[in-house]
């Protein structure tokens, strides 16, 4: 490919080191440059329009170009562009948002701790868990159980929670003391003749066996996304969460719900915990909390989690943890306005109803020879691609990458999680826009054959 030396593409190759990218391939193929967005659409630097069927990175819930969020950010920037929450200081937006989050939590919660990203929030959760166990005089209670295919971020500790090989390979991860149990991926992990419920029982038994083998007194917490996102949109089998929670309750192990993707309407309820009857001790939030207009994240903690930490900070004289940008006034103001929009426009119901429409439309592909499974809940879905003849002999991810390219050519931005094509569009999406995605997928599937 020849590029004009001063083109944005050439300058990107020259100067920009990309996240989650094969740097060598990037130097050959260059970037896809997105310049602006409107509603569910984004436009590249050649003016071509795409349906953003992933809402960016599962995150732009209210869509692109929402003037109310721009106004909220501008107003807050003029009033107080920055302040922090160290050493007893606060600002009104952080207080208002903390109250709002505690009030809207799906289960009783007592406090909000602010961070800047999903990774930092999960990293903070790990530190809080360790601090809590020390506070309780149980210094051996430090291990954390996560799941294969779970995604919790990329800092050293949160990448260790993440259960995906590419986040560990060549990084010398995971850290010791972070364990991974069975992924509740029925389509991939279920055995011949095993019902969904039996599979859920097996997942819970595997967890129980891991806890027994490690020693129940050494396990601080279990962390999971109600519905896994980056691991391939893994919708848990019926009874899964009920059975997992019963195991945790037996051993005094805290439950952390990572709602970074699920939260604020994605699963057809405000929180994924409501969709699956999960009663966590902490909820991790980011992405759709501000529709990603501003980086922001927050952790909701209940009394059981918070109180020993608060007491320990009293003994030591300080909680030695906090980020300069955490609870940023602009982020907090945008989050408040974003939540207001979600509530006023009832985007949660819209996500449930249009999600059902989307999944119904996608289900027409379920019997296609190149489709292994169509799954989803609310407005998050995946189509698992398979090769009818080559099957597992085809390198994992090859079909997904090919489909991604075909969809992009047809004006749809999706994301391939190996061979699972994920769809997670803005929650404002209308049915005719959903049809654009489905029609492009049908056309691309025909070409993939
Ligand atoms: N947790 C979940 C469930 C996520 O999906 C993500 C990101 O995709 C993270 C945590 C990490 O968030 P961030 O990329 O903001 O660090």
C-alpha cells in the first residue's frame, strides 16, 4: 500500500503505537481513521458512514454527538474543571453522583469509590480485598478466583484476573494468587447430552473443588461479569449464578460483579445483576456510566466490604490509595447527565425491546452451515462462526477476522472475539438501523461461504 507521506494514515504508522494491535501488520496495512460520529453512525476520514455496531468498545450507550453530554461537560469545565477527593476534599458532582449510584444500585450498597478506567477499578478492588483481609486479621485470605475467558482489564493485577491467553502471554502473567475457574460457555464447554442446568451445576462444582483444594480460608473473592463481553458474549446457562452464589456463601467469599459492560441498561435491565439475580458485595462500573464521552469508573461497595476497610484506615490514619483523576468533576457531571438521559428516554426498556428484535433477526442465521450458535441478552449478542468442513483445524479467529473485514466493507463496525462476532450497538439504535446490521451480516455470510 502506498500512502502520501503526510497523510494521516502515514503519520499514524510513523508515530502511533496502537493498543490491541499487531504492530507489524499495522505498519503494512495502516489505520482505519474515524473522524466523527452521529447517533449510531461514525464516519471515516473519507466520509464513509458505518453503523457502530459495537458502540465503540461496548460503551457509547446514548450514541455519538449527544449535545446534552457536551453541554454538561462544558458547564462543569467552566465552573470547576478539576478537583480531587484526597484528604477529605470533595466537589458537588462527585457527591451527587455517589448518592445517585448508591440509590440506583440493584442491591443495598453503602459507598462509592472512584477510579478512571475499568482496569483501575478492578485493580483497586484487589487492593481493597487485600486490605480488608489484613484488617480482619486474615492475612492468608488473599486469593481471588476469576474465570477463563473473563475480561477485567489490563493492569498487572486486572490482566491477571482476565482469563484470556493473549493478556498473559509474554507479559509474565497471571500473578500468583489469582486463579481461573470454568467458563460458563455452554456451547463450547458443555458435554454431549449435558443439559444447561447440569452444566451450571458442573461449573459450581468446579468452583467448589477449587476452593476446597486451595483452602477456603485463603480465598478472598470471586469476580465475574454477569454476561461476559470480551470473552465472546458468554451468556450464562440457566441457574448458573444461583449455584455459584450458593458455593460462595458456604465459604464466606465476597462476590464482585464486574458490570463494566453490563451496567446501565445493556442486558435489558439497568444492571446485569438484576437480569441474573446476583447479589454482589461490590459492583464495578465504567464505559456506559458516561457513555465513554469521558474516561470514568466507579466501585460500589456494601457494608460488609467497606466497613473493615474504613476501620483499618482509621487505625493506620489513612487509606493509602487514590488516583489524581478519580471522580473527576467533568466525568461525574457527564455521568449524571448520561444516567438522566438513560432514565428519561427509558433506554433500558428500549435496549430490552430492540435487543429482542435484534436477536430474533439474528436467529435466522442459526441454521446456516457457517453458524454454530446465536446468543445474547438485552442488546448484546454474538454469532459464533464455524467452518462446516474444516472445523477446528482452521486456526481460531480466522473466520472472525474475515467476517470483520467483510462487515467493515459493508459499512458495519463489529468486533470478532476469535470467531464469535459480537454486536453491542448504542442503546438508542432504532429497528431500521438494526436491519442495516443484519442485512450486511447476511450479505457478508454469503460471501464468506
Ligand atoms: N471489565 C470489563 C468487563 C471490561 O469489558 C473491560 C473493558 O473492556 C474492563 C473491565 C477494563 O476496562 P478499561 O478498558 O476501561 O480498563
